[in-house]
C-alpha cells in the first residue's frame, strides 16, 4: 500500500511533467522574433520606419542586398571606416535577425504616404 508521501510525490512529478509539456509551445514560439520589435531599436537614430528626419541616413526603401551587406560589414571584425556605433549595435543580433531587418526596411516606402492623393 502506498503511503501518503509516495502518492504526493507521484502527483507532484505528474504535475511537473504536465506543466513542462504545457510550456513547450510557448518556448518554441519564443524562438521566432517580431521584426517590428527589433526594428524599433533602429528608430532611435534612423527615424520612425527608417525615415530619418536629420543627419543620420534614412534606410527605408534601400535595396535589401545593400542593407544586408552593410549590416554584415558593421558586424564583421573590420567594420567600415568612420563607423560610429553601428558596429557595437549589430553585435547583439544574429545573422537571421540582420537579414530580417534588411528585408523589413527594404519593403518600407522611403517617404510616408500623405493623406492627400493626386488631385
């Protein structure tokens, strides 16, 4: 006959297993990333949606291959001359994330659409 503690232990193990399996879908969902969240960090310098209002270059609408090449160059051990902060910022991104950022900004029109269309 099982003691109270053996039953309690078996129940706790079963509950832990069930809880562990319930977490699996959430963990695998976290392996993907939302590009708009990553791109938000770029807005600090390059402006909302990559449309810079000032002296920092706009990146919206630039060719994906150009953006990807630049991001990889910044991440390399020999970043382009006169690189200010980009080489330090991109070190935290994976190659897949950099490719996704290049794709994201290449698909944004360089200038926001105005409320008025040609009259």
